[in-house]
C-alpha cells in the first residue's frame, strides 16, 4: 500500500515532522528511486529507495530559506533587534532571525500548536499564537518592532501594512512575501490556486508596493523567493523601510526584471 512521501520520511526516522519533511522536499534534496522529488504528497511504495542528499536546510521549516535569501539580496539584518514574524507557523523565519542575532522575536500566528518546540522554549521568542495580526496593537508589545517579516496566507498585504505601521519603530525594516494567489483577482487565479501569468505577477507586485507606500513604507528592494509555494506559485520578496517623509516607490522596471528572472530561474 502506497504512502505519502512526507509520511514515509517521518515513519522511517529521516525527519522529525511532516513540516520538516516538506521543507526538505521543497528544497530539492529528497530523491525517490534516483529521481528528485518535488511534492510532499507524492504517493510512493514502502519499498521505494528514498534518500536525503546534501545538507539539512538548517531551519525548522523552509521559511528560513526565504529570509536567508532576503538577507543576501538586501542590506538588512535582524542582529540585535526586536523582531516580529507575522504568519510564523512552524517558525522558519523566527529561526532564521534568531540564528542571525535577533534580540527578541514576536511570533504571531492565527493558528495554534504549530510553532516548533525549540522556538517555544527559547526565551527570546514571544509566542503569540491564536492571534490575528489585524488585532495586534503596540500596547500588546513591550517595545516597538525594529524588523519584521510577513508570510501569510488567505489575506492580502493590504491588511498587514497598517498594523506594521502601528507597531514598528522609526526606520524599521521588513521583508514581505508577496503571494500572487492571495493578491490577484479571482479571475486571474488558475487551477489549484496557481497564478502563472508574468503580467499578473507584475500587477500584484506593484499593487503590494502601493499598499506599502500608502502606509508609509518605502520599497527599497525586490527579489523572488528561492522556493515556490506549496501548489507551485512563484512568490516575491519585498524589502521595505518605514519612511520619515515621502515613501520611495518601487520602480516598474525592477518589477519587470525580477518577474522575468523568476520565471527564468523557477521555470513555472
């Protein structure tokens, strides 16, 4: 009887959790019968040859890889800062922040029981589970946030930036994941919730950048996420800084360049 690949990895002691299994699969280091696997839900035979090649991703989930790329692409660091991980889930972004010197991380998620144990027990982490980010106010925190990340689903960044504006310090920086499937109009989202058209990607990036500027954030950088979303969506990393005067807007030419590079590299 066939089983899911992520279940196989757990049952055979190759990983500690299915989220971890998913992270390894999506990072491209899991092979089934000598073929690279790219779907956690792939059904495989119990006697299949399954290997994890190369190094572990280094974080509790693949979200850490997204922030890691942002830190390489943009002039930012969480070192010594009070941070917030919006849409923390298992805590990949939180883990990456801590490994790069974050003083404190507010891990915010509407879900419950998802944050990895090693993060739950880390005194630098404030676990704000069962918390809708739209309800978070500055008086719920001990101090303003100096660096934040956003990786949320089923909600537009339009609803995130007003909160970020309210809870952050002057000159705070942030990395926001732009997910086309949750930003584009329903008519532009294809089967299984996948947005494939480069023009739609360009539109949602410029739209998200507009939300940032409307809430007092300058857009200082743009790149594509190194890994696709669960269903195969290309996602984008928006680097912002809280402005003290007129926000800097995203250049359309940069959006064009990044969308083109993303499609070339990720081969949608």
